[in-house]
C-alpha cells in the first residue's frame, strides 16, 4: 500500500441504516446464504459442507446451527468451555459458558440430531483474553475482551481446530452478513442494527472470513430469531441474552481489577494540574468516565467532570470538562484488513462513503483515512462530527457504507 495514502470521504454522512431493509422471510434468505461455496468448485461441486457449529447455549447459536442443518450441511455442534471454574453457574443475564449453557447447547444438538462435543479452551481464553484484559488496564489502556475472544478463541483457535479436523467452515450466531463481492467475500453490517456485531468481528483475518458462516445474517430483529427458535421447538427461545464481561459475572469490573492489581493510592488532578482528589488505582479509570470519581466537591463552575487521561507512570488520573474530551484525529496500529489494501488506489471517487466506529453499537463517524507503515497504521480524520471519550486500547473499525474494510487498535487521539 502506498505510504500515507489518503482515502477521501464522499456521499452520505452516516452509513446506511438497514433497519428498514426488506427481509420478508429471513429464514429462507439464510438458507440461500448458507449455500455459499467455500471450497473450490472442482473439489466440492454441489456437495454439502462439513460445518462446525459453535453453540454457546443461547438462542442465537441454536438457530444458527438449526439453519445450517436445514440447509443440508453436515453439522457438528461444539460448546467452548472457557472458564477454569467447572462449577460456575449463570447469574441471570450475566456470564456465559456456564454449566447451564453447556447443557442447553447439548439439548439443542440432541433435538437437531447432530453430534455434540465440549472443547476445553479455557487455557487459551485465560491467556489471550483474561490476562490481556488485566495487562491492558494495568498499562492504562481500555481493552475490549469480546474482540480479543473473537480474534484468538473463536476465529483462530476454534477455526484452526475445525480445519485440522477436516471441516469446511465454522458457523456462529453472530449478527453480521457475508456478501459475495467482486473480489471475494465481504463482511457487512447486520440489518438488525441494534444487535449488529460487525464491529467486534472486524478483527478476523481474510482467511477466517473465507471459512465462516453467519446464518443469522438476514434477520432484521431479535424477535424474528426467537420466533424462529420457538417454531422449531428450541427450549432456549426465551432464554435471556448475556451481558457484561463473561468472566466478571457480577459486573463489578473495578472490584475485579482491584482484587488482582491491588490498591494503589494516587492523585486526581484537573487539567491545570491542581490536586483535587485521590483514587485507589489509576488502572480502574478510563477516558470519558464520569461516575465513580468520588471527588467530594463540585467543580468551580458546577459542571460535571470526566476522566481526560490516566498516567500510569505517576499513577495520576486527570479530569476536566466534557468539551476537553472531543477529538477529531484518531491513530490506530496493527491493522487487520478484510479487503486487499493494494486495491485501494486512486481515484477514490468510487470508494464512496467511509466512516469509523470506536465502540460496539456506537456512532459511525464520517472520516478520511490515511494509511501508513505499509497499511499497518491508520489515521482517521473525522470530517463532520468529533468523537468523545476515545481511549487507547479501543478498536477502530473502518466502514464503507455497510462493509467492513479494516480494524486497528487505537494508540492516541487528539484535536487538530
């Protein structure tokens, strides 16, 4: 890729809203999508695929597995055991990969008449997700464990095991679409924008993209998925979704960090450097945070204060007014491209509308993109609306309308 190449934003100010997309029969549309040929035509012809269905025990992965079976593929279900605590139980809508979840997944597999296995991936999960989460917070960055899990567990370890065992593809219950484009498979947003997971899936590589199936890609609402599950007699049709961080089932991230990193008292300073409070560990604060500052007294102007930055070398938390959080330049490194970056050459008029997203289900900001360091470093120039609360460690995902182009890890953000 050309050094410091610029991609020009043109067209609409927001990626296309797909909530109004016409999907009269999502199950039928998914069956058509599942007919995609992943192997060379001379190897496969019209034979069914050998599909490994990742089954979490929830309704989404259950319906995804059912649709893969109905499409005529040879399906094997697998539940990933990610916790080292074999006695972990689910706490309402918190946590996942528990004993109950494994049992629910097995019941669905039995109903579908497919083989089912539980794979212990807890060591990989601990090293690549939990340990990484802890190290990133200790370094003053804000990680996204779902992205690390998709990258290292679901679309690296699971995929490599599946291919080694002779499977053609891995099917998951994620909300995203695969589109067959002129240059190969493309990752696109789900028509269900409230559940769209393309942001956390963007970290997968092009090789993984060629071997994944998203049977829920055409479902416009979660209600449609639940209705499909109920129609098929799946007992998980009304099972609540899991939220928060799965390995912190009580939702107390600060307490979890404190228990592992210890209490480290330090100063809270304002933007002018004045000491205005104390904290018990700078690692527990992230840029944009307002709650939990415990400053004791309001600002002189009476306005709320937010975390502007943390300095791990001095164990200092810096706070200030909301306007100091706004940025219009974001730099990110270690880019993963889901398109061939060498194809992105002038003229750029045909590229159309580009946008970047910095949070799952967050705002898509219209932007120009400068790619450097052989395409490994991306700089986003926000052209219309500034972003607020951008933290190092977050994921920057680049979209062209609904298509995911690239993902990279944010290193810094500023206002030019």
